[in-house]
């Protein structure tokens, strides 16, 4: 196992600024890993602004009711481990790096035909880390859009929150509010109806 700093350098070099739209790679990878996301209930938070706040509020409310809650957020503010929180606290660096190194070795090597991107690896890590921690709920914040975002790989969701929607990432989501709403709202069809 490399040091935390070495791991962070490696994960950040995983084509960090590359954006690959589509959910098939993450869905196939989750299947190969035994569907860790299905070991807990999933809440997905989409929208343009306020996703982090809403995700944290949902996590806090569930925790206040006695549930163990994982929260996957993006981006981090100060340190990478902030992306993977359980009951409001970032997981230990050693746990994160262990899972991250394993997935980088399996799915992130540049010589692979289709290596996973930084965000795909992080999403996979969140699902596995939350399964390892036996959380009751995993709250997953969408990175970009919704319909083709890696977080959609953990769908169907038990609940979906959509924050305010505005113009963002128009080069990927379209130049009209209607097209952006379509991209972000597409997860509604993949939410479990009780």
C-alpha cells in the first residue's frame, strides 16, 4: 500500500478533468464487484445548486433517526476523504486508500481499453466503502447532469431529491432549460415506487 499522498496523486491523475458521459461502464463494474450498492438503501441528489447542502441535510436527518448513513459528495473542499463520510465523519484514509488502490489497479490502468474516469472510480469506491461500513442509507450526490452521470449506476434509488435547476455544463447538458431539466430529471424514472 502506498502512502496517502501517493494514493491521492494517483487518483487525481486518473484523467481527473476528463468527462465521459454514460453509465454502462460503472454498471458493469458494480456487477463485477458483486453489486455493493444494493447492500444499502440509496438516495440520489441531483440539481444545479445546493446538492451538497441537501445531501448533508438528508444525511443528518436520517442519522438523527438512528440510521447509519454514508454520504458521497463532490467536490471535496479541503481533503479527498471528505467525499466519503459515514454519520458525518470522513472515513479513515487507510480504508479509502485500500479500496481506491484496488479499484485503480483493476479498472483504472491507462493500458485498459476503457479505463474508468476519476469520478467513476470515486462512485465505485463510495458504493464499496458504504457496503463495507454496513450503512443503512447511502446518499449519493450527482456530479454532472443525471441521465449519463456515473452516480446513476447505483440506481434505482429509494428516493431522489432534485434541487434548483439552472444553466450549467451546457456543452454536455444542452443549451435550453428544458434539455437540462430532462438530463437532471431523468432519474425520476429510476426511483423505486413503494
